[in-house]
């Protein structure tokens, strides 16, 4: 049995806002992952089925590995269509904020949303939400994913009859990718009841896994092979692995967004590795992804050192500086860690 977890008053507020709204915008964090874009597209389809003009506006491009999701062609990318994004936000009666806990997580799009008078509804599972930024707060760090929360919201607010196969596909992909195909953040038995319910809509979970988590270009496979063979360092006494990729190395393998998806998880297959830090040099900063297993936390590492955060076993952030400076930071972190 899937027990209700959302406050009745919050459900009432969401229903009232949706009922009164004509134009709705849904947004999610920059560099959208499967959970962020899956939750956004699922909620968008349900709201459209209710007759609401609903648009998904994302801060930057969605990785090509997720382009198979339903309605991807309808997504407005702020960095490619600023005027359209501005118009949609100006017209919005509600703005749903999915899978981020602070407006800083949506980059330059945040300035536009801050100017809007539309109430914001947060649906998120990260720690420490900025409560002052939202009119309605649905924040459950215990949840596996934002897609799980969207499913619960749809059911508890009375919109479950509007879930169809495309909605179920989006929600399943979000849950699957944010739990590493159910290898972490997935110990609640109710999660599998939710997955079982989603499967009743006829989704092909094997195909969705292949498309979302096991489909790579030849360049991507070569890049990941190079990263593991040439750039992975293991510090066994600290239970730590490090992978770094510079802009030049990425360019050599014709890097496109999404090509390093899943790379950060691979060193965890090594028995003596309990934490992994992956640093990828982008145009404006160094993107940092961290993974761990068991009781080893990486969330605090990203919060304290990389302007980010996340969950115990999966977190990320940004480092503003050179790769050499980022490496200096890494060795500072390494000196502070006791092998759990």
C-alpha cells in the first residue's frame, strides 16, 4: 500500500492554484538529468490534459541521451530562446519549480523568475530548500526522486486518472536514473509499488533503460574508456577515486553534453573505492560530480567545497577556477577524509 505523505492543506493549495491558472510554466535545474526533465514533462502532460496552457522552460540544453522522452520537442531552452522563455514566464499564473532547492540552481533563468509575480510551487527531494522563495513547498529529502514526488502528488491531489503511458514513461525514467537503476536511494518498499503501478500503463522498462542509461555514441564510449584508462586515480588508503577531464581532452573526443553520463559511477565497482569525484572542465567552470556507497557521504563535500549539494550517495557542484586549483582543492579534501 502506498501511504499518503503530502499535507492536506498543501494539496488544497496546489489544486486551487492549478484550478485558477490558465498559463503554467514548469522549470527545473540547469544541466537537466532524467529526474528533472522526466518530472517536468510528466507534470506538463497532465496539466495540458486538464486544458491548461503549460510549457516547460529549462535553463540550458537537455543531454541528447534523454531526447527520446515524450514531448521533448516542446521544451523551451532558455539559452537558445531567451525571448520566448521571457514571454512564457511573464504570462505564467503559476511556476512549478522541480528538482532544485534554490533559485541559484537555475542559473540566469532565475533572474526572470524572480521578476515574476506568479506563485512558485516547489517539488523537490534535496536537502535545505530556500523556503522563502516559494509559495508552496513540497520538499521530501527521503524520496528517491522528484518523479516519485510528482507521482504521489498526482495521486493524492486527484489527478491520477490523467496519467497515461507517456506520463508513466517520463516518471519511470526519472526514478530509474536518479536511483542508478535502483542501486541507491531506493530502499523504501513503496517505491516498487509506484514502479509496479507505472508498469500497468504498458511502459517497456527494458527499452527505457537501454535508451536512458545504456546508449552511447562511439565518441562517448572512447571518451569514457580514455577517462578510466588514463585519467582515473585511486587513493586506496582513503577509499577515494578521482577522474578529471580538461576542455582539450573533451574536444579531442568531440564531446557533446551527456557523453560522460554514468562515468562517475564506474570506479565504485572497485572494492576499495567508496567515494568518487569526477571533475569536467566546462566553458565557465569545472563541473563536479560525486558518488559514494554505503554510509560514505559526498553531500557535505559538494556543499562545503563546490557550491553545490545533493544526497548522501550522489551530489554535485561547480568549481570556479583552473583545473590545477580544483586539484589543489581535491587534495585538501583528501587530507580531511578518514576511510570509512
